[in-house]
């Protein structure tokens, strides 16, 4: 799979799905809704938004999708080298940033309402994104060795 396809499938698509969940099923006007053209909001709410969805999915699917996209993006950077100490440090820092997106709402930095279920969703989404994109040896960059150093051919 080419890099652009990987990025589209593992990062862009989950981001878009997160926005769709946020816009189509939520009725409160949040910032992302006000940025979109009214025609897009009405179209999403009038089509897919009419499909019945459990409250937990409506409330947390977008967080899980965004966490997955963030974890997948970091995992793609470290693909094939996920077990290195440097990669693990970056995964931990990324996980802390992902969790802060929800925990920070306790102090309104960023603005929002803290929810434990959202925190679990974003953390699990992030971990799954890292796992899916960072641990697949088939995704190893052919120009890099096991520790991320360039491989020089002796031919």
C-alpha cells in the first residue's frame, strides 16, 4: 500500500468519520458544526443522522475515531520500528496528548465537558491506531534498518 493510501485509510478517513459522527448525530451546536456550511450539516443530519444510534456511540465514536487517527499517524511515522525505545517514548507522549484532549476539559483547556467514557474511547482509539499502523512489519520502510538507521548496500 502506498504511503498516500495508508495515510488516507488510517488517518484521513477516521478524521472524516469522526466529524460525520459529531455532526450527524449530535444536536448541540459545537464549534466544528459552526465551521461547516449549513448545507453539509443539514445533509448529514437529514440522511445518516436519521439512523438510530446508541447514546454511547453518539457521544464517544468521534473521540475514538480521532484518537485512532492520531495514533495511526504516529504509528505510521514509526512503522516497523515500534519496539524501539525512541518509538515507545513517542507513543507514550502521543497517548498523553490524546488523553489531555479530554482531561484538559476539566479545566476548560480545551473547552468542553469532561467525560470518562470519552477518555476511554480516545485512549483505546489511540492505542489501536498505534498498534495497527506501527507494528506491521510489512509496513517497514525498506530504506531503514531496525533502529531507524539507513541501510547501505555493499553492492
